[in-house]
C-alpha cells in the first residue's frame, strides 16, 4: 500500500515507521510492482515471440523538476531543480518497434525496469543481448549482473572517441601528434581492430 500511495522512498520510511522493518528501495519497488500486476493494475500484454537478438541500452539524463510554491496560489514562487531519470530501451535486431522505460530511482530499480523492457522485446533463454553504452561503470555492472554471459557490451563510438581524446593528450606531447594518434586508434576501431 505504501508503495502505491507515494514514492518508493517514502514507502521505505513508512514501513520503518509502522513496522520497525528496514527494507530497500528495490524491495519497495519490486513488491509494489508484483502486487500491481497481480491486481491487474499493470498489464504486460501478450508475450512476444522469442527474439534471436535484442539491442538494448540504458542511460541517465537530467530533467527539470518543478515543485509547487507555498501559499494559496501554488503556481507562484514554485522552484525548479534538476533530477536524474534513468532511461531504458530495447528492440529486436532488424526491427523498428522499440520498448522504452523511464524511472527516477536507484540502480537496483533500474535493473528491474531494464530487464522488463528486454522481456517485452521477446527475450528468452536463447536470445543474444547486444548492449550499447557510454561506458559508465554502473551500466556495465548492471548489464553483467542481469544478462551475465548472454550478450555483448559495446562502447559507443562517440564516447570511446572522447576517452581516446583525453588519453591522447597524456600519451603524445603535442596537439598534432595527439590528434594523429587518436585518429589512428579510431581507424582501428572502425575496422574491428580493437
């Protein structure tokens, strides 16, 4: 009930207050989701046909969050801050129909959402997962935790180029030599010589 009424963070606090039990944010989220599905509050739809390959990605992004002002007219004196939202994406290889998910929660809860988006795209035990990422350690760790050895983890070209640019400055002393070294490494990556 607490998870359905307010945020999962508040649910954790209320369980502690009412029952003197410590639960994690992940537990509050997963139990609320389980009960919502059992009650018919969340419908998963039809099970998709099994996919041979699924392409997936997860990342965080900052979005503006508005809080109502105090007083009679809550539109006045409202405050705007930034909060992180974690986004998940999955689709079958060769198809355009995609599944998306977004959540404003901890990494553990993101894992549940990510796994669910992949499931909705047709994941089964024989499916190969291909993840594209910016290289953030939390994403790599989560991928290996959820999908283990069922797929490949690929660092996207834009971000690997950024990392190579930073490294080139430490490896080569002049700008011209650093640029030449970076371009050489990028060329190798583009021809499959990582």
